[in-house]
C-alpha cells in the first residue's frame, strides 16, 4: 500500500484526501477526507485575478492540510488546481504560496484532464453494477466537466459554467446576491447553461449515456435536501439517487428562497448558501437535456482520481 495525500483546489472549495492506495488494484482506504470552502474564484470571472483575501483563505486551509498530511505520514503528495487558477492572471502568486506551505507545486490541469480524473474517481467502484455508458457530470464552482465512457473515457469536455461563476455573473447586484433572484436573472443563467450544453455536445454524446453520475457539492447537497437529512451525511448521500422531478422541485424551491431560508436547511454548508441555486439549475438543465430520469450521486470524484494517480506516479511529491 502507498500512503498518499491528494488536494483538489477548485473555484469554491479546497479538499484533502489522505488514503492508502493499492497500486495493483487502485483500491483506496480513506484515512482523512475533509473540505473547506475558501471561494478561491471570488471575482475571477470579472477581474481575471485571484483576490488577496481569497488567496489568504486558501493558504490558511493549506496550512491546516499540511499538518494533517504530516500527522499521517503520507509519502506522496499531489496538489491539483482547477478552474479558478487556470483563469487567473496572478496564478504565479498562488503557486508560490502553495509551494511554501506544502512543498509541492500545484499541477494546474486542463479541463479535459480534470474530466478524466473525475471519471476515474467516480466510476472505479461502479463496474458491472449499472448500465453503461456512464455520463459523469462534475458541477464545480467555475466549470462543469462532462465525461462519457464505460471502462475508459470515450469523450470529455469542460465548459465554463459553474455555481460560483453563474452566481457572480448573473445574481450579484451592487455586491450582494439577489434574494431571491428575478425571473430575468434565472433566464440569463439558463441561457448560459444551454449554450454550454450545446458546446459540450459538440464533443460528448450526452444523450447516449445510460447512467448519469453527478459529482461535487451542488449535487451532493441536492441529495441531502431530497432525503431531508438532519445534517450532511456522506454515507447516506454516496450512491443515493434523485429523480429529475425531485431535482426540479428542489431547484424551484432554492431559486425562490431567501438567503435565510436556504441557510436554515439543516444539511446546507454555509459556504454553499449563495451558490446552491445556480448549481441546482445547472444540474436540472443537464437532466432535461439528456433525458435522464435520475442522477446517481457520488461522493467519490476527482479527489479519488488524483489519489490513485499519485500512488502510481513516481514523480509525485
């Protein structure tokens, strides 16, 4: 077994997985899995730069993660950065800070690489259980990845719609998120998402998939709401199923609720209160486009793919 630490730094959150990996089978045994909402992508869509306060929140989480990695004695560390750091003019500042704290340089992956990692992480344990091909959809803060495949990736595409990007682009007025959004604002998000789906379909045969697998915080939060969980419960969320009509009901509720009403949902992470409505609308639009009657929700995603890759890669830090 190889003990590895995988860090996934996205637009909205940064996550850590410390795990023992069997290089022969790719089987993971979790030792520590955690998530911190840092909103690294704050304002990037508008300014093209990472904000100083967003960098400091991210570096604070990195310092916490460095202590956890040292405590567990992980032999290899891989830090993957996704949408926000791809888009930012000052990403060198971000890279320097991560190297100083964790001793490894962030690998700023392409959207296609992000898609492949997500597919591996989400489908490794599904083999033989569900109809293929799978469509794996990873709804992030700044981008959404679409991957179709069975045992291997057949086609993948990353598009620039995510829960943070759509919220900042369409729901913020005078520095505040509109509560609740207007019908005009909702229509603007729908238009962006539909255009992104048109783009994705140029590469990925979205409608050929037999099983829709949904990843990341927007999807897992919708599952928690659908189950009316008294608190976020990873074990009950992982491999749960949510019908399209239930997603439609929840999306309508979130789009027409206030900040206080969303915050009062027991399973809602405080860092998702302002962006969950846009995330839900993205998921619903995908289900409408593909005709999927339900989504299989996975807690295993890009982070698991990064860990497996780190275990097999001699160059991992």
